[in-house]
């Protein structure tokens, strides 16, 4: 029998091409006679387009076309994952800094760049909405025209939606202590090292696209809709993204390049600069007002949470981010009375979209900082107060929903132990610990095809996107286990809507659970066919045959599946094809449209040293604990969780998109927007897992990979408070902010 | 204006006509079709475009192709010998340092340069040596482990 692949740290599938430079990302793809596209922007947030003069630009040698909104179908097609609100090019006005007003198509990148400089855009500066406060002001300019949402009673405001959740009676609830604070979480950009890139080409009466999307099937449907094509005539190639983190989940410039390809009859390519990528995707910023009641023993009496989330000019998936985050805004705790009201506010800023953690880092920043405040006020240990409020496994904590699905206290105890909670601290140091919880996927559909070839090797077809999490590796491990074949004899094919079956999307840490189960079921389908094959070949009744992990057993006979296949497919060849799927339907009565299939629970503990003279935070030790059910590939879990923690340190310590008074991004680009480097690593980093086999995925697994950043900010901030005595409720914890807080306290 | 450039690329002498203003990065990617070297920030901040000029790591987006006239460059494609991974490349895989992979060619080239200059670096020296190469997947722990492991092999 082959070595057990589950629980083994198999090397990353596709790793070799990534260390040799052979891995092809979108920008590495070259098509015959491909044209180059560059976008034309105005350097302002909200502006009325008065006129666009393209004559000089069109005359530049090598320029094929200069396209403005007028050249596209009328009325302008609009698109989005939930609301069809975003036009392909700006119509009449720009609604955020960087929204393109025209596109130049040229034979070379240089010609396109030269022509962009010659497009004359006359525009009128308009006042804009760039903050929560200005979005809610009574005289605020409307970001979206009411006609876009004719049936929406809020269409004359900048409130796209209001999400409400809760239970009990907060007004009537009594508490010994009420903690009342406001927290803010800034705009963060994804900063995938691969800037967004798109290629489109006319193809057999349809269109072919190359885009590093997490969601090729949504893209296929969307392009088909806006172009009036059958789904089958749109082929989306989605090579593995060079980092995505949610930023490559939903359509951006794919509709534009698709139209440009059909207009010119040639392949076209648009490579965004990093700056343009910043202008296209970001995390939803917010202001959260939390009023939390506690009993003297530290148990929660009520949570009353009002969130105002600033989304961009178009909805993208932000409404869902806000709903999912807000649904768990009280954290993973037993709360007798809860009320959450969250507003999704439109603004003249970059559309906010999915971003690793999907609303959880924002809400955990508030609920965990509240726990710490209460612990300090009540004189209760900060770990102890959490343990007193965490539900046991199987206990209901979200009224009317699925119960706690893990031993969460175990995660907290492990994190506390690993950080040395309670042991003496050096001067100037402090420790913090925080938890966070995210609802896993609520609906979904993943289909898989597994082809067992005549030599016993297998090809797995799966619509998952391998964007760095190593989905290929883990899915191959599942197939290797179920078919009993070495992982080296498995190929995993992804990223082409014309060859792999449907998958809803790669999001919400769903792939191990949904696609993993689909593949396990496809393998079971193969094994069922192998049983029949054995029965037929050896004249036995199917009931007397077993096929398990590559071994066929029937009375008086044991052989490998490989040997049986060689005999069965000796002459005319052939293969055994297994189909498998996992579906979860929409549930209209559930606040999220479906109960979460699992919770992603995470605990972070941190020890820091604060320099009171400079406000600088030195990370001494950082611990993450992820309840993953079962780590199918421990190395992959560790690299995901530690990577997430490093990303979380970015929004905790240094990252923040800054807008000027005109809605322009002031720190646009890698020079002024800093993300963690190797030198920002904590001196020690540990990632631990809790494995109780209690997940819905194969072998008891749950989703993983987002957890490591969900509780980073409150854990580090709590440590900073212990080290320095200051409490900060606005991120990021820059040296300047910490220093100022220390100055104010000592004044 | 175009000019003719003579340069040894991964051990092979090449003669290529390029536009004078072409950056070394565009030269490698667009003229030589060696796309293992990646473009991200175009400002010398991210390190994705790191390659070796005369054996030393540079940000190729900050140099002109004309500057390597008569010289020698090594890209990620030139690192493995006869199709076999270098110990450094292998260590990146063994330690789980490769996530999305977009920054990895630059990381590997920067680490290669570091190990050439300092065959047995400390962890702090590795962090310092790679501090110009951003990894948004946040795989720095594993990247540093890989470089240290490779330094033990050499």
C-alpha cells in the first residue's frame, strides 16, 4: 500500500515551475498579433466628464483605437457580482480616483502609453463622499443614481443596505458594567504581487479570456450576459493567480477587454500597473460603535453594535462582506441579548471587495478590544474572561443557528500556553490574546471529474483556483488516498471553463471542504465502477467484492486496481470516469442565505515591546492557533496561517490607504504604501493547529487559511496596552499614533 | 532610437536590437522572452524583478538594458543546471516557501546573491538580505528557513 497521503506535508503541486520561472502568469502569456491596452484616468475622485478629445491620441503611430463610453453598446452595460451597477467605462462622471474614462488600444505598449498622454479630458470637479461621516451627511452628494436601484427605498441615500441581526431584548437587558467605545478600521489594499492583468481574444463566434480570477464560472456567465453570447461561447482561462486574497474574486476589466477584442478582431491585453490595481480593489473600512454589557463575573449581558462600513462607488461584493462580518459581530461568545445594525455606505472611493477574512478582522477589532476593556475594568484575567464566555462544542451561540462546531477553549488555552501567558514580563513588554470567528461557506456547488487511466494514474478536473493556498496539492492528496495511488501519478487540471466542471468559486476557505468532498465522491464513484468491473471479470457477485484504496478483494483473490485495469483495458484501452459533487442550496430564511458549513475559529497571542520614546512596536513572539478539524497537509496549513498572520500585522501596524480632500489616494504605490517585509517578522512565530476531526470536509477537515489574520489587531493592541498603558481604538498602530497616545497619557 | 546590445544571458552570448529607453526588465521579458523575471511595482520597491548583473542582484526595473552592454546577466531561468534544481530552489520547495509564487523568482535570485556573498548567513542576515523582496502571501518564515537550509547544503 502507498504511504498515507493525508496528514503528510506533500510538496506544493506546481512548486517546481514557480522556482524555475516556468510558471505562466497572465502577463507571461503571448498571443499572436496581440494588441496592448492602456487606460485613461482623471486625477480626481468625483468629477463630471465635460468632454474627451481623442484626436491627437488616435493619430499616434501604432494606435488602433481610442475607445470611450460612447463607443460601447448603449445603454452602457453594467455589471457586478450582486448589483449590475458598474459601467465598463465611466459614464458622464467618474465616481472614484482611477475610474477609467477611455481606453487606448495600440500595437505596442509604448504607443499606447504615448497616446494616453494625448487624450484630453475636460472635467469639472465635484464634491465627493470619502468618509463615513460625509456619506451620512444630510446634504451628501449621492454616489449612485437612484435609477440604478429603482425599487430600493434607500435609493435616495448613500446607504446601499442595512443589515440587522440579533436576539433577545437589548433595551431591557441589565448589566453591572457597560463598555461603550468606537473603533475604526482603515482601507487596506490587497497588494497581490501580481498586478491585475487581462487578455481577451475573439474565438469561434465567441470570446476567449485569460484572467487570474478566483471565480472563472461567474466570469463566464457575466461575459456571456453583457455580450449576448451563449455561456458555451465564452471560454475563461484562469491561470493560477499570483496572489489574490479576495481581490481577484469578481470581475474588473474583463468586460472591457472582451469588447475591445471583438471591436478590433484581435487579441488584446491590459496589464494594470500596481497603482491601478490599488485603485481597483480594497478592504471595506469601517467605524464600529460597540456598547457591551457585562456581569461582574465577566460574563456577557448584551452586545449592542452599530457598524458603518464604507464601501466604494460600486457595490462589488461589499454588501456580503458587511453582512457576513456583522452576523458574527458579537464574536464566538454566548450573548444573552444581541443587536447588530450595520450600514453599507456608498462612497466616491475604490470599490471595496472580498479580502481575506471577509469582514471578520473589522468586527473582531471591536468585540475583542471590548473584552479587554471589560477585563481591565472588572479585574479579570483577559484569557479567563474569554473562557467564561466561550460556548462549549455543540452549544448554540448564534440564536437559532448551527452550534459551536469546535473545542474553542482548547485553541485559547494552547495559544495562552505558547505565548507564556502569566509568566513574568520584562520591562516595557506586554502580551495580548484575541479570538475571531468567521462563518464558512453558506451555500455552494462544486463538481469534480476524476479520470482513472488504464495504467492506474489519474487526472483530476476541478474548477478551484490555486492562488497560493496550494489547493492542487491538497485535492491531489484526497484523490491519492481514495484511489490508493501515489500522489506523483496524479495530475490536477484547473483554470479552464471549457475543460473543467463547474465550481461556485474559490472563496470562504471552501475548497478543501466542498471540492475535497466532490473529489472524494468522484473517487467513490470510480470505486463503485471498479467493483462492478471486478465482479464481471472474475464472475463474482458485486456484493462479494470490495475496492478500497487501490486494492480489489473478492473471495480467494486480492489484486491491485492497477493490475485489474491492465487486464481489463489490455486491448482497446479506456479509462474509468468518476463524477462527484457537493451542493448546498440557498436558504431564504437564514440571515446569510444558509447556515455556515463550518466556523473558521482562530486565536492569536502576541508579545510585544513598546519603545515609549518612538512609539515603535517590536514583536517578540506571535502565536496563531487554527481549529482546522484535520490538517490534511500540515506544512500547507502552517504556511497559510503564518502568511495570514504576517498580512494581519500589515493592517495592524502600518497599512492604511490615505485619501486627500479630492478623494485621491495619497499613498498610491509601493513607495508610500508599506506592507510587511522579512524585517517586520516577529522575532519568534508559531502556528499551532487544533485537530479534532470535527469538520464537514474530507477526514474531518474544516477550511483554513484566513484565520491567522482575523484576530491579529486586537491581540497586538492588547499587548501594546499592557506594555505601554495606552488604549488605541484606531488602526494601524503606527509609531506616531502610539507615541502620541503615550504623550497624551503622560501629559 | 534603437541600439544593438551584446550581452551574455544565462551563459549564452546574445546580440539584440532594442529601443534605447528599454529597461532591463522589459528587455528580459519582452525582447528575450524570459518571463520568469516578474514585474510588479516598477519602482524598485518590491524586488519581483530581481536578477543578477555581473553576479550581483539588481532591480531590473531600475536599470536600462543599455547598461548591461558587454556584460553578463543571469535570470531565474539560468539558475538550474541541466534541468536539475539548484539546492536553493529545492530548499524553497522543501520548506514550503512557495505560495502563489509570483515573488519567488525574485526571492530566489536575491537569496542566490546573498549566499554567494555570505555562504553561511545568520537568520538576521537573511532577513536583511531579502528585505527588498516583498511576499504578500507572507511566507517570510519559510523563505528564510529555505535560505538557511540551502546555506547548510553548500
